[in-house]
C-alpha cells in the first residue's frame, strides 16, 4: 500500500501512527498516511527556523524568485502525477484538476516570484516644520516561520497559493494539509527537492485538527504567523490558539454566497454560469452559490433551465475525461449534506431536482455521491438558506426589485463572494458595489487575476491575500527614517 509521509528538514519521515487516505469515488483505501505527533511538529518548526537563519531569509529577492520559478517548472514536469493524486484524493473530475488545480499551483509560484521582484515600497523625502530633512522608507522582512493549514476542496491550489507567497517573502513554512487530501502536499515536497529548495524551507506534517498536528502547529510558540483556509468555526478555534502568542492570522473561511439574476441577463450565458457556480467540484468550492435570487419575470423559465443543466451533468468516475460531477469528499461530509436535504423537507422546501443518492450499479455505490440538487419555496429565515452546506445544492427564490434582491443577498453573517447577472452595465456596477462580499462577479464566476485581493467579510474571513495583499501579510514592514 502507498505511504504518504511527513517531510521534515528535507527528509521524508514516518509518523507515530497511520491513518487511511480514502478514494471518495468508491470508498477504497488508497494510501496510509503518517500522522505527526507534537515532537515531529516541533522538529518541523525548528527545521524551518534553522532554514530561515541559514539561507532562505537572506537570499536576494532575485535569487528567491529564481528558485520559485524552478518550483513552477518542476510542478509542470510532474503535471500528470499531481493531477492523478489530486483526483484520487478528492474525487474531482480529471478535467477540472487538469484545467484548474494543477495549472494554478504552478501559476501561484510564478505570480509571487514576479511580484516580489517589483514590490518596492514608497520612499518619502520629508521635512519637519523647523527644516530638518529626512528620507523615510520601508523595507520588507520575512515574518519567520509560517504555519499553513489547508482544507480538502482544492488541496494543491490553496496550499501553493499560501506557500508561494510565504516563500517569496523570505519565510519558511510548515504546512498541515487536510487529513482527507494529504497526497499532493507530500508530492510538492518532492517537487521542492527537485527545484533545490534548501532543506527546512518547506515542511509537511500530516494529521488532524484538535489535539493533533493542526493544533500543535497553531499553538507552537516558534511559529510566527498562521494562514488558514477552512470552516469559520475552525478559524475561531485557531484564533484562540494563536492568541496566546499574539500571532498574526490570515483566514479564508466559509460562505453562503448569493447570485442575483436580473431579467435582462444573457439567459443562456447565465444558466451555464450559474450551473457552474452551483455545481462545480460538486458544490465544494467556498465561492459556490448556494442562494440564487431570480427576477420574477424570468423565474419559472430560469428555474427550468437550471434544472435541465443539473440533470444533464455527467456523474461519472473522476478519472473519466467526460465526467463533470464527482462524489463528495467523504462519508461524513455526505451525511452532513444529506442532513440538509432532510432539513429542507422539514422546512417546507419544494424539491426541483436531485435530493437523492444516485445509483450506479457498480463500485461507485460505495463512494460518496449525491445528486445535483435544487430547492425553492423556503423562507429566507430557513436554516437551509442561512447555513453553509458546502455541497451541490442551491435554493432559488424570486424577487421583484433590485433593492429587494440586494437586501436578501446581504442578509447573511458570511460575506465571501457574490455574483450579479445582467446586461445593464450601470446596474452591474451599482449592485456589485453594494454587495457585502470580498469579491463580486458580474456575468462570470471564479475568475480572478491573481494580483487582486481575495478574502471575505464577517464569518468569511480576516484579511486579504492575493498580489501585494499577500506580500503585506507575509512580511514585516520595517520603517526606516534617515536624517539627511
Ligand atoms: P476544516 O475547517 O474542517 O479543516 C481545514 C483544516 O483545518 C484541515 O487541515 C483540518 O485538519 C484543520 N483543523 C481542523 N480543526 C483544527 C484546529 N482546531 N486547529 C488547527 N487545525 C485544525 O475545513 P474543511 O472541511 O477541510 O473545508 C471546508 C471548509 O473550508 C468550508 O467551510 C469552506 O467554505 C471553507 N473554505 C474556504 C475557502 C476560502 O477561501 N474562503 C476556501 C476553501 C474552503
Ligand atoms: O481564487 C483563489 O485564489 C482562491 N483562494 C480560491 C478559493 C476557493 C475556495 O474554495
């Protein structure tokens, strides 16, 4: 059986015990994962500290950028192997992993290598009222050792997005990938070796959250900052753990994202776009729309079109190139999603599509599939409309006025993403600017120039990463003022 090891100080290391890595498409165990204990987490942190002092923290920006380009090149050389590992771990369709996850992993290293080379800060020549001149400028310094904790939905994409920017700023990293999807973090260690990243710069510790590698990392006094993507309540637990050492945190958390569809939209483009926004990655993207508000004039027609799209998705083996919808990540997560299907019934929803476990008559029946699902008829106060489900499911509700749609969309404690679908450009700008969300798309979804800010408001997160916003989180700004 394949072993997935920790990576500490440039060496692959077994753990204190092993846990199973399961393929969500058929429930089979595909690997044994080495679980790190507190001592190994400490070894990883100390290795990262040594690497910081030895070389990485002192490399010139140009040299650091060159190494990160080598990582991007090495990811591309191992493209097929990374795609296969990601598909087996997550159950996502191979077409998605090939188009999104692995290309983005390489792009993350290139973008932050590019950015760090041109991220000069302002310098001001200044003068006091009594005529003393000074030159005032700031420099970036690494924060130190960054703890990176990531979820299972886009494992390599989200991990590299944080690791690339942390390393670009001269930090070293200890990463704790999700226990559900450990493979690509360890494969990235092989990539780092191939790219000659010095030992200790990138370390991987496998395990779980509370009382395991995740918590050991967040509590460790020699970890200087924590960057985390995952559930809002996990963010709250990590914040508490990080508080005792006053560590900076960057949090990308859950969402209950709204889409607003106006009658003047491009109907076909919007139906396609919304089908993607609701069902991509089996609805397991933090940016997926779980609340869809449609102008009453087109409500019935649009609902019918979305239903047709949902029912035409090909629920297949993730490794099949024609599959566009795979399983949920785990039996436990499927239980959660199914409990919301049950709750929707109890809350009085009308089922439009799906709502069941599909039957295949083959080994996929041992996997964790559910059907793409659409509901209508719930009150805005229903739990299914308020709480993040993180599955292939949306509730569609009608609206009559723009102001009403904006108010309903913003009636949430979350605030990660929103989308607005209209051919009226002024309305697009007007509505987008009123959304309580970190990002609002107009007539598109999940598109983003990697230099722009990403993050959420409210329960959806703290801070922004992306472009210079990442560089600001991952560096200490040292302000220097020289009397002239
Ligand atoms: P999760 O919070 O359960 O786990 C995420 C990671 O945190 C895992 O590695 C886990 O082991 C670790 N962890 C759990 N408890 C911990 C603790 N007490 N201390 C330290 N580490 C701990 O999330 P998940 O189920 O893996 O992912 C799904 C969630 O992630 C959804 O809520 C989704 O919206 C969110 N998400 C957000 C974004 C974003 O960019 N905002 C992106 C992807 C996913
Ligand atoms: O676009 C990104 O960079 C990003 N972090 C996407 C997150 C998706 C969440 O599932």
